[in-house]
């Protein structure tokens, strides 16, 4: 073993978990800052249409900026881009706290989406630089879990704990803004790259964009991400009234919906570890999607305990797919660490479009025909995702080859 290799191994062993934790905190607080507002709406004067737009506008901002942000990360590095993205989120978060009228919340929400969209592609870039092949899925799972936990925990404690403790919703908004300020301070400790490792420190914007849009597998991964985010966001909205009617108890209905998210977080950690150990991404993706197809239809008909079981299964499958899917571009030939932020940006943008558009399509189908037809529609989307997974090559353990043509 050469001295350079020894220095690199020591450096990466010492630092990689520190930079991952800092990025984990960033993702956690960004999603918490964004989506805790869902529990605030009932205490505002916003009507349902205004609430919808305040919830939706960050999706639009995020989808618009994610690809350009990924290209910027590949060109200028993750540290500078992270500073910019977190700074935008801080401005948006304090602006949100300044007033609860529709115009303030709407304008600050789209700015919030821009900031979050600049930070999200950083995770894959960081993992590709600092983690060895056998840890890539695990690191991806830890990062994805931060988003789910940020959403679930912020919605659980904001009304029940933070508002009574701090005295007002405005103070809660300021609390989350200050948390992001703390993350920005920690961002100073992010290390750009292992010094003896990176083949290309920077790549031109045009080169990065060209590599991404010409890679058919990146587009397939983006299409798969479209489906999984579309299904996840749709079922969280669509299943609640169905469960409420069957269980006749709003608390139980809320708990079952929460179970979907918590099951996803369990699989976020467990299944990528298994994927790393087996050196297999593709088979686990296919199995998860295959299980989802009947589950999405059967859950509409079941009663009692089966509601809880099927909800856990659906959440577990969704949580299996997302981190494994995001690990693939890191290992994909022609992408690798040089272009992975741009590829992740494209996947994120397309995925958020699915999460925004498909719930509306489902609602249109369910109201114009029947709810079960809407669930069949979701199952058909999942079948489409299976067809997209089939041509994607197995990438596990191939990160070192990914930067070659």
C-alpha cells in the first residue's frame, strides 16, 4: 500500500461520518422547516386553496432549481453551494415567520423551495466522495431517513410541544429558522473531498449537463423516482379518509398514516445495508415494486388489523426503494462522483413533479369515477416503474468504475 493510499484511507475513515452527520442535520432541519407548516394551517385565516398553494410552492421552487443546483455542485463544489442554499433557506424561514398572510407565506415558500433544492443534490456528491463501495447504500439510507424523520418529528412536536413551550406559532417559525442557522455554522466543518481520491475536482457546467441528458439510465432512474414519490405523496393523502371511514376513529387513522412513514424510515436504514452486503441493488428494487402493485389495491378493501399490516408493508417498500435508487447514480458508469450531483438534481426535479402532479391526477380520477380506480392507476404507474428498472444495470460495488466511459 502506497503512502498516498494510506493517507487517503486514514483521512476518509476519520472524517466521512462527520461530514455525513452534518449533511444529515441539514436534510433533517430543511424538511422539518418546510413541512411542519401543515399543522399550522388550522390556526391561520388561509382558505383551502391558499393552504394548497403554500404547501405546493416549495415543490415548484425545488423542482425548478434542483437540476441547475446539481450542475453548480459538480462545477463549484458542495461546500460553497451548500452555504448558498442554506442561506436562502434561512432568509425564507425568517421571512415566513414575519407574517401569516397568504402573500408572505406564498413568496417565502417558493424561496424556501429554491434553497432546499440547492442542498438536496449535495448528499449524493458527498457520499460519492467519502464512502467506499460497500458503504454507499448504507450512507444513502441514513441520508434519506433524515428527510422522513424531519417531517414526522416536526409535525409531531410542533403543535404539542414547541408551540406551548415557546408561546406562539411565530416563535416556532423562528425556532426552525435558528436551527438552520446552527446547521449553517456547522457547514464550516464540511470537507470538500478526500485529498488523494478525486479524479476530477470540477467539471464544466455544459459538460456535466451533456453527460447527464445523454445517459439513458439517468432518465430511467428519474422516471422511477417520479413514480415512487408520486405514489408516496398520493397515498398519504388518499388513504387517510378511507382509513377514517373504516376505523371510525381519527386518532387511529392518523396513527396508521404515520405508520407508513415510520415503516419507510425503518427500511431506509435496513434495506440499503442488506443491499450493500448482497452487492445487489436491482433485485431489491424489483421485489419492492412487485410487492407494491397488489398492496396498493388490496389496502383499499381490507379491514381491521390488515389495515395496519398493509400500511406497514407499503411504507416499508417505499422506504426500500428511495435510498437504493439514489445510490445507483453514484455507481453508474459515465456518472460517478464527477457528475452525480447533476444526475441527482435531475432525478429530484422529475421526482418532485411526480409528487406534485400525480396526487391531483388521482383526485381527478377518484372524484370522476371511483376511488378504487385511482388506486388501480397508482398500481399501473408502479408497473411502469418495474419496466424502467429492468434495463438498468446492476451497479452495486462498481463505484470505482463509474467515472470511466
